[in-house]
């Protein structure tokens, strides 16, 4: 009985000793947060940037498809204005639009009309990361003239 009482007392002392050091952990938590929070912030900003890039890529695809649809219809010669109107909703102004063939209004029926739309990444980026500065987002669509 005496041995069990002694071991219980020793266990109690150990718990009190461990509780005394628990207050020191609060400072460690602050240091750990200070080390991890910049990494989490960079990850968050990176996800937002890539999300924006995917959004703009989809807008470019929609604009190219709309331009090819307009170019494929007979007698309509406003492909670039249609593409610019589609891109205006997304506030994309600095875009390059290439229509092939250049004389698509006089092309015979069945001729493929290709519309290519591109924008430099630095024009759509919120923070312009250094590793994507020279990257260009491209989209194209091809439809046969009716």
C-alpha cells in the first residue's frame, strides 16, 4: 500500500512539473506561426493568381469561338469587333486578334475561318509574378464558312 501511495505522489509531481512548462509553449506557438504564415500567404496569392489566369483563358476561348462563329456566317465581316465586344465584359483591352484567312469575307464556302486571341500575362495579372512575366495566354477557334 505504501508503494502505491508513493507512485501516485510521484505521478502527481510529474504532472505539476509538466504543467509548469506548458506556459513556455505559448511563445513557441507564436514563433511557429511567424514562420509558417508567410508561406501560407504566398500559397493563397498564388492560388488567386492561377485562378485568375484560368478565368481569363476561358474568356479568351469564348471570345475566339464567338469570333469564329461570326466569321463563318456569310456576309458578316465584323469578327474583330465581335471578339472585342466579348472581351470588353471581362475588361480585357490589350489583346491580339488574328483572323485567318485575312480575306475571310470573300472566302468560298467550306473555308476554315480561324480566330486566334492572345494576351500577355502581365496585362491580366494582379501581382505579375517574375516567373510568368513573359508568358502569353492564347486561345483559338476554327469554324468552316457557310
